[in-house]
């Protein structure tokens, strides 16, 4: 990563960041708080005196209902310097919380691991695997980093029933002396106390891959993506802000929502008469993914489309084709023409990952993106998955790509 300091002037132009939070027990404005605070800290570190203000805007949901969005605006204290940076947040209700069992999570990890190993063991991907293994931290038994996560899940799946029973018995005995948050169902509380944060992270990702249209999770997924695109389009076309560029950022599962939102935008622009020109999609300049499981979800989807289901597989490939490497699309005598004509090739896509983050990784399933490895001090697990938010190198890199 470049160590060249940013020019000591506030970034010119009018920029909007749209943040999409990841999995876990999120509250409104938490993601906005993390990003805006640390972006402000980065500017102060660079000796750029910056103001921060709360703004509101009238928005509409996909169903036409109105609501008021709150966002924050960073501007230079020196009024002679032009430029604004607005930080928006797309908050999606954590409907995936505590909805999936540990065996189901393990099944997802096993299936995804098989797809990952199959991908990297192909002869045409040998050079890619060799380049990844040049990093000594990737060598050895756990060269497929999802394997270590799968082993953790296998162990936890084995001891989980015993530990939960022991915790349940302890809660029942201690019931008369408990207070506060412990005054709830002992059975539900035993699950919360015994399940590590990392397991919940992976569980939410597993739910997001549900493709059965009869599943309530699939309906939630489609609603989340539709509402995210609705907000993104309103930010792009906001006449008051009149942005020069819009960058969409997604952490963890939020990176999958960001990617699927852009896929949906590609479809919508393909259906418009002018291929999206009236939608001002040229203002959409960047996609930032960090702590992203996009490769893992891609490997999962490749496996659920069975070999003989070539029509279903090709439809899924067309509807999820943004930046997918063409050589990974299986050849077929039919359905060769993709009706989705994506007009987003101008977007700069930067993916950040950390070797101690078991959910993220170098994204190899996609093309025309920049993979940046982060090196902040961290232990393996949730610490590695959340460390991006407070790493000044992360904000320095974003400034280098989008604000310089």
C-alpha cells in the first residue's frame, strides 16, 4: 500500500459514500458513526481541519412510502476550499439473527469448502493458486483458509449440545438470583451465551445464500436489495447534493448486498431505453468491499446449480454476471447471449481482506478489481473481521483511490 501522503488540501468535488453494514446486532447509525469518525480522524492525522454536520433528506421506499434520511457531511474548516463528503448509511433490519442452526451452518461451510478446493485445483487456476501461496502465511495444511473455519465449526458442532445443556442447567439453578438481561427464557439465553460471535457471522452469510423462492429468507434478501438500490438511485440523482461521484461500501455480508445491488442496477439499466444514461449511473464511481465473503457465496451458488440444470445455471450466471471472470462461465450450445448489458465497467472496485479474518479473502472469482491485504494486528476470528473500521491504513487507501 502506498505510503505517499495525501495532498494537504481537502478533497475537491462533491462525494457521497453509501455504507452497508454487515452481520450482527447492528443499530441505526452505528456503521455511519464508525466510518465518519475514523475518516474525520484520518483527516486530522493529515492536518486537514474538517467540520462535521448532521443533514437530513426526504427519501422514498420502493413502495412509495416516505421517510427522512439522516446523514453526515464533512467539509473543510477553511471556507475557501471547495468540496464536501457526505456519508450515508443503508440500514437493513437484522432479520437473519438467530434463524439458523449450527448443523446447517456446518453444512454450508462444507459445501462451500468443496467448491473452493475444486476451483483452485483446476489446471487453469494453478498459476493463481501458486501466486497466493507465495505468502508464507497461506502455506501448509490450511492453504484453503475456509478449511480452518470448517474445522472450527465441526468441533463446535460436536461440543455445542453438551455445552448448551450445561449452561441451561446452570441458568435454571441460578434462576432466583439472576437479574437484568438474564431474566429471559433460559433456553434462548443458553444459545446466546454459548454461541461465539463468529458462528453468528457465518450463520447470517449461510442464510443469505438461500435460493428457494418459497423461503422467507429469500424474500427478505430480495427486499433488502431492492430497498438498497432505491436509496442508491435517490442519492445519485439528489438535486440538492448534486454529487460528482458516489461510492458504495459494504462490510461483510453488506458487501454481498452491495454487489447484488449493482447486479440489479445492471439489470434495470439494461431494461431502460437509453441503457441507464437517464439514471446517471456514470456518477457511480466506486465499489469498496471489506471483510467480504463474496467468493465463498459464489462457490456455493456454483454447486447448487447441478450439471444437468444448464438452463437454470445459465440464467443465474446472467443475473449475477457483474465482473465475473468469463473463463469461469461454463460453455454451452444454448443461451450464449447475456440480456444483461452492464454499464458499470467504469467503476473502480477495491476489495480489502485480512488473513486473520476467516470470512474475507482475496476475491479470485471476479475480474477488474484490486485486492488489498490489510495487516493491522489482530487475532484470528471476529477481531480480524472487524478491525478494518479502526485501521487508519484503510482510510488512507480509500482516500488514495477515491479522494486524491
